C-alpha cells in the first residue's frame, strides 16, 4: 500500500545567538584576570616551591646577607609577592637598587646594584670605604678588594668628583691613586673644602694640580697632553690645570 503522506522533517532547536559572544567574553575576562587568580592557585602547588635563589650584581655583599634578609623558607612559593622581599633587601646599607624576579618553576632571581666605594679614607683604625654621597660603607678593605683612590680625610666635594669620574670616565678614574687638598683648602674645615681650594690628583705616579671645582671635561684634557708628551718623547713630573684653557707640563 502506497501512502501519499510526505515524511516530516525533524526540527533542530535553534542555537541561541547570544551564547557564542557570551562565551568569548567570559573567556577573555578570565584571561585578563589570570594574573590575579593564577598565582593564588599556583602557589599552593609544591611544584612551585622555592628551591634556588640566584643573586646577580653582588660584588661586596655576601650571598648569606641577602638570604638572611629575604627570609625565604622551604614552604615559600615563587608566586608569593616579591615586593616585601625587595623591601627587606633594600634596607641593607650597601644596596642601591634591588629587583626580585621569578624563574619558573622554583627559582628567585635577585638583581642588585650596590653603592660602590669611590674612595678609601685613612683612619686611626685603617682605611674606610666611602661612596660618592660621602656615606661610609660597611666594607672591610682587608677582606674585600677595594680598588679606589686614597684620601687623607672625608671630603664631600672630592667624593662627588670621584663618583662622576667612576661613572663617566672610568679609564681615568682607574688611574687615580690619591687625591689630597693643597693650599688653603687643606687647613680649612669641611664646609670650606666643599666650596673651593686646590687639589692634587695623582694619576698613577704623576701629580696633577687643579682647582677643587674642576670639571670632567677639563680633566679629559690631560689625555691629549699626555699623548703629545709621548709623541715628543718628553716626560712630565707634574701637570697643572689651574690656569684657564692651559695645561702646564713641568718636565723632568
């Protein structure tokens, strides 16, 4: 028997148009918030426990000093906030800058910039290291190698000059073995020494007389003069920068 009835098509439920955009929006929202919720979840995992600490940039600081200030134990996670760690290390008088980064899965990387000594000042108990701010540093020159010029007494102006030399003219700074006051500034007080007077800067074994307010540009004139003396096969026993636009070489 043949039926004239046509087969009925099965109707599929219509997909709601709002579902796909909503799902995308929710996914994007979760991704944006992942920096906030992911550490909270991940730091509970033993896989991310701190197993190593690397210290970069420490020259005078001992790694043990850094570890003691970090206070990180075996239960700490690399996902713990690094701000408190940086604050604790930054309190050390030798630390100028500090940044703590993560190296997954279990390493903290401590990057340091130290306050570098620019001079050694003679005291009754030996030499004491100072930085360019004129602040004494907790460095024992007998235990750590400190390659810095020697001063007879603290002098803020000379500290600043040596700090500028160390950062902007390192080759010239490495040649400075001693700096001393000469003339009226030597007998004056700390305030007078900071304002003016004359200096004797010893480059290797060559004394250079100059004013206390000498600039780096003026000190760089010494290189040209020394090159000229070598070319002419002359040997100076003293150079004098006290006169404007002149470098006087006193020959042997």
